[in-house]
C-alpha cells in the first residue's frame, strides 16, 4: 500500500516562498507520475503541477497550470521517492490546501493535504 506524507505548508506573506515536500512509501513502480493539486473551499480540486518518473539518464517531464508557470517549480528525487514543489512569488490566490498525488499502474493515491496560506 502506497502512503504519501506531505510537509512544508504554512503561512507566508505575499511575494514570499515556500517549499512543499511529499515522501512516498510502499510499492513504487519504475514509471509513475507524481504531482500536486490544490483546493479552496467551494471550488474543485485543480492541477498545480506534475512530473513523470523519467529514465535513468533523463529528467522527468513536467506540466504546470498556467496560473503558476514561471513561479512554481516541481522536481523529484526518485531515490528518495520524494516530490517537491518550490513556490516563489506567492500570491493570496495561491492560498489553498495542497495535495500530493502519485499515479501508477492505473491507480491514483492522494496525500492528506497541507495548508498554504498567503496573507499579510
């Protein structure tokens, strides 16, 4: 059974930065997609960024929501089974619960979520 543990959320002022981490445990297949979604009250969960597992010599492919392009960067350490989300130039609109996901072998697992609040 795959488990995801997120960390790094918190309160930050507009223009600030945060780095989220998500560590996976359990059976992780060689090909998978990990990423981040976010959700605010009354709204549907939305994609933030995803990254594939990549190959032995190649980095994983990435995909970003238009709203975070140029500000957020997703990366991963396959040896540590961990995905990261570096969030820069944060805006109040980025306030949400951020969820880590891993998609592999036709299944999707969600983390428990971590709150990010951008406010002065």
